[in-house]
C-alpha cells in the first residue's frame, strides 16, 4: 500500500454515525494488542479550551524530560498533525504501516455492520502509535462529550473538563447540566477530575465525581491573568494548596490562565512536575490559530473561535489593544450559532464574509445578512485567502485585522504566512547567460532559456487557476492532491524566467488570494534574500571559538582569556568574517553548564574582542547568557536549540540583534533521538518556518534571522548530507542560510574518524558555497576561507 492510498482511505471514512460508544474503538485497540494498557493516558474534555489545555500540558511534560504523545482534533490542514510524539507529526510511513495492519479488523467490523468513523480509526492509530513509540504519557483531546467518545476506550490516570457550554445538543443533551454530566464521565478511577468549569456546569460535574477546581477566585487552584507582558504574552500566576508559580503565556486571556492552571494541576498529578519546570513549560507552549498574532503592522490575529462563548472571550481580548478600525474576515460552519457569534464581536468597521472549502460551511449570503447592522461595510468574497488579502489591503498600520469564526477559515488564511515556494533547481544549474554564449541568438534573452522549477502547496481552486495561467504562457504546472496534505494541493511549476514573470503579472489581479503568491514568486525569481547581518559578497566564514573544556574537537584549547583572544585575532587575519564564541558544549553526553559559569566564560572574551572589525556571535541556548553577551558587545545570537528558551526571542528583539535559528531535536546532541523523516528537507523547512514566525511575533525582523538546517542535530549522516545537497531549497524561508558541518560525526559515513575530518569538511564547504550558503561555520578558518574564495572565483568567471 502506498501512503496516498492509506490517506485516501482514512479521509473517506464517515464522519458521524447514528450510535456512539467506545466498543468499536476497543475492538480496534484489541487488534493492535491493547496498547492502551502499556501507556499512561490523560483525557481532556470540554466545550472550549481543551485543545489549548492539551497543548500546555504537553509542553510542560516535555520540559520535564518525558516522552509525550499528543492526539488533538481538528487539524489545520493534514490529519497527520493530530498525532504527534514529542512535538513531531506522525510520518507517512507509519500511517501506511498502521492502516495495512488494521485493515483486517475493519473488514470484520464491516461484516458486523459496525463501520467506524474517521475519528474512531484515527484515535486507535494514535493510541497504537504512542505504544510503538513507548511514550511516557499520552494526552488525548476528547472529540465530543466524554461518556461515549472514542478516546474513552482508555482508562486514564488523570483527566480534565476545561469548560462547559451548550454544544452538540442533539447528542449530549439540551442543558448545560446534561452536557456537563456527560463530559464528567472521563473522570479517572482513584483520582479527582480537574476542571475549570463553573456555576451550574460545575455543580453537575461534582454530582458525578470528585474534583479539583481551577479558576480565578475561590477554587482549589487559583489561576489569574495579571496583565499583558507584551502584545504577545500575558503574565499569569497559579497557586495551589502547597505550590505556586508565576510565568508568561503566549495564549492570552483569563480563560487561558485557567487552562494553564488545569494543565499545571494535571502535570503534578501524573508526573509530580515541580513548579519551576511547569512555569517554563507553560511559557514554551504555542498553539497555532488560537489568538495567534501573525503580524503587528497592522495587528493581524488568527483565531478559530467557533461558538458564542469563545467569540465573547475573543471580544474581551480585542479590548486590550488600541486600534482605529476593526476589519473582520469571517466564516462559520452552517451548524454553528454564527448569529450569536457575530453579535458577541465588538463594533466592526468592515466585514469580509467568506467560505472555506468545506461542505459544512455556511453560505456567504447567509453570513452577510447576519452582519447587517453589525458592520459599516460588508464584502462578500467566496475565497478565504482572497478575503484575507482584501482585508489587509484596506487596513492601515493602526488598524486591527481579525480572521475568525472557524478553524477551517483560519487554516486557509494562515497559508499567507506559512506557504513556501521552494526552488527545486540543482545547485549547479547552468544560467541563461552561459547557454546563449558563443553564438548570436537574435531577439533571445537569458530569461527565455533560464528555467526554474518551483514547488509549493495551494488550495484546490488556486492550483487550478495557476495551472490555467502558466500553461497559457507556455509553462507547465503539475499539481496533485494524491499524497499531499489533506486540504492542500502539491503544485510544481516549470518554466523560463520570462514565463514566470508573465504568470506573476496575471495572477496579481486574479483573486483567490494569489497576489501574495505572485510576490513570493517574484522574490524567488530574483534570487535574493534579505541583507545578511554581515558585510560580504561571498559565502561568509564564521570561525568557531570554543572557550570550553569539553567541546568535541577543540575542548580545552582556548579556555584561557589570553589564548582565546589570540585565537580570535588569528581567525580574523586568516579570513573569518564572523567570530562565534561558545561557552557550553553541545556534543553528545555534554553536561549543562550553569548560567553564571557560561557567562563567566564568554563575556570576558567578547568584551576583549568586540573591537575586532567583524561581527561577534555568541553560541548559547540560554537567554540570560545571550543578554549578557549582547550587553558585552556581541552582535549575533547563535541558538542551536531553535528558541527552546522562551525568553530568548525577546532578548534578541530587545537588543535589535541578529539571530541564527537552528533546527534541532535535542541540544546537547542525543544520538538516540533522531527524527523519522519522510523527507528531511521538507520537514526541516516546515519546522523552521514555524520557528521564524515565533521569532517575528516577538519583534525580530526576518531580515535579522539566519537559518541553519542543523546537520547532525536529530539527523543521521545521510540526512545531514541531503540537507547540504539541497541547500538551495532553504531559500524558500526568505532568510540567509548557514551550514554548520565542521568536523562532525556525519563524516564517519565516508570513513573519516575524529581528527581526520578536515578534508571532508572542506569538501562540504565547497558544496555549500556552490549551492548558495551565506555562511559556513568552521573550526579551520584559513583552509575553509581558501575554499570559499575559490568557489567565489569560479562563480564569477
């Protein structure tokens, strides 16, 4: 079976059926050998906030060092997003393997007229996957209710009900009390249910089970939002009977403080996590599409609120921001109470009413009528990306743009900030100038023969339109939904630069939100990235200065101040364009260095070499070390953890510094922790894209970010070489690209033991420079600088 066959099968399954219950899921789990008996599970139910709570809990438990599985619903674009282990989505290979294995069980269920739903099968696959991956804790977001939900096939060690409001009344009951009693059935045996519910819902829950209550006042656990720390974080305090903590959250609102209190209480129940770890884990948590700020000039927020209660809380959040006009992009499902949702919004200056590509979506004219009297201007636009484009076009920098009403709409709008246009050209592609040399070709220009191959993902109607437009000018568009993310279309564009220029000119005014794609294509065709945080017209050489006793190659050689300063001066004389000072080793097995000790190592060196005529970088994972280094004269923070310290992005932004953002699964390197990649380059691109958004949200301009694919950090040797070979694809991120490969264990693949890796390092430096690397990070500056100069001379010839 191919992956696309497995995916098509899963997405073809019915979404609802007349009878609910856990028996069908239990039969599937039995077929898998009852994996639910080998993993400790936590269930989280609720009308609103259960997704945020599972996200917060997962972040806390991972921060505590546990291996954590997370199952959520719904997804933004791909059902694989719903199943994660340690933050990474399940691979296509695993989905195919599991579908093949469960197929005989599904045949038996069909014979018994017991065909499961898509959600039931996905739940069984998730639980099985958590067993295969041997996770410590599996977190399950309940689908509907609690009593008969597929996730209730497990016997949880801890559970929560976040909040309760009227929803799914045809299935759960006509009153809040009935719905609350249904949700309370997720309560674990032998432990109290944690809940953020209040009033009648809380009374109903407490009639069913023992509870630990969480809320702003008079509860067992007091969780209070104290105010905004910045536009993108609020400060919260959480107090239990014998514990308390204070932290910042990127999930805003008092209701998110309550969700954080629920997550903290669950973490203490299942793993006795201490308060400082909980605080750190809560702050690390991010949840796309939930009051997600994606732009600040103007302020643009994506929020998947889909019922009146959530809309009311959203309206309260908007009241915290100063803005002139509010522009709302709104879509909703037909079965939702969208009239009340709209009524809960504050005064709307312009409403862009739209419809995502979902059968259940409410029609645009119906939603437009519901905005009558609520908005000064109402625009009817059938495409969510186009509605988002129009709202941004009319918004001034002092306005507020909100996309809301449905997570499906948020997913389509979010394309604007997450879509990548990836150049697939080989690194040594001949250009049009050389093709036309040696003879006269009247009327021909380099652009007529200079071909490009680009890959991206589009919505179905966008792909059809781009195909039509590109073929009309002589180019080729190949697109397919087979094997692509569930709601996206994989699209490959082939043509000359001239043909792409003609395509750009047409689709800019074509609607469907394609204007932004046109700009992305233009940037890709120009082959430019933002100005690097260094001044050089060739690949820059970053010289490594480890002031550590235990780094893998040169530990202990430069850990004295005078020796380190002399080393830095020699590197600059040998051709280093940047000096990177590191005070903590990230080699496998390295111990973490206390903040004060790391500062004592790097700050005196940085102060002593800050007068050198090159930028100085500090190689650190800790925000406190970065701040001390920047105050001492450093210009760049090289973070190999990819912003694992949640304060790091704010420190960099506050100092207007540059950031090297590296992709890694663990730092220090854990040889046993490698990713399962269907395509390592695609996975690293997508994950780095999300980290860039996180950095931008804190105020770091993309122009100040350098990306590093992270050779060796969670990748085996073959994957590391693949990253280098396809380095040009990282241009899609719109940032300069750095390669850190110097003397790494990846060269064992070609027979080079430690101490014998300089020739291999130089070979990869040449490959990287030829493929357009903006920076190479190396130990041996003189030799690598010579390679870079040679490649530059070859390219200029």
